[in-house]
C-alpha cells in the first residue's frame, strides 16, 4: 500500500518502483587457468564465463516481440554457452523500474511471454522460488550507479555460484545469467549485454 500510495513518477510507476541513479565505477579480474594459478585462486572459487553477448537494438514494431533486443542477445548467449533457459538457476536483470524485471525475464525466455507478472505473483522469482531473480535486490534496492550497474550484477552472481551470498544464497546455483541494458531506441534499450556464468 505504501508503494502504491507514494509520489507518482509516471503512471503506474511511483517513486519506490524506480531505481535511484548515482555515480559509480567497478572493475573485475578475468583470467585464464594460468592466471588463476599465478593469483593462487583455488579452483573452487573460479567461475567460468560461458557466454557474454552485446546486442544493439534496431527499430522494430512494438508488437514484434521476437526481435526484442534482449531476446536476440539471449538466443546468442544460450547458443554460445551450450545451455538453455531451463538450465538457469539464478538471474540478475536490469530493473530500473518495477516493470523491468517482468519484461526482461520474459525476453530471456525464463518464463513464457506474458507470464512474468504471474510468475512473480506466484513467488517463482523470489529467493526459494523456482528461479530467483535479483536476489541482490536489483537496481531498485541497491541503486543504479550507471558505470557500475552491470558489474554489480556479475559480482552478485559470482557470489551466488561460489555459495558466498549469505542470506541471499540460492541453493545449488550452478548456472547464472545477467542482463543489463542502456539507452533507448524506439520501444526498447539501445544496447543489451547478456552474460552467462557457470561453475
């Protein structure tokens, strides 16, 4: 009730349904097996990048869902990783607004088109559900430091795959997917990155 009664941004979104934007930066260490040995990283802590795809948008009709930029990026990422949506154990998606999670889990193929909201209402996307989405709290919870948002998602998923996410831990997570987007072209993001990680 408090969220729905909060100050409106644009109908139907209220202030708590939209992420705050802030400054930020991030960095990650990515290396091959030799680099892991040199850094003395134990094999159990190493997480593999199964796929990382960057997809640019194009003008499309709003009803041409098959050409949604995230859908195109996800198809390429799943093919490169040799997995499909049913293999994914945990996801971090760009939810700059509350609707973002619903749109992106559908576009990633994690739920059928039109069923993102239904899946959320049934508790499928919460911690302990069939497919936890944004166990970090997502952008609405942690904020949206533009330069660091995508890597914050990767950081969360690496912790999940290592079993180091404490109270947010998804039991038995072996495959994780991150989706992040930015800009606008027509009816969607101008560019989307989809990254699939595995143990």
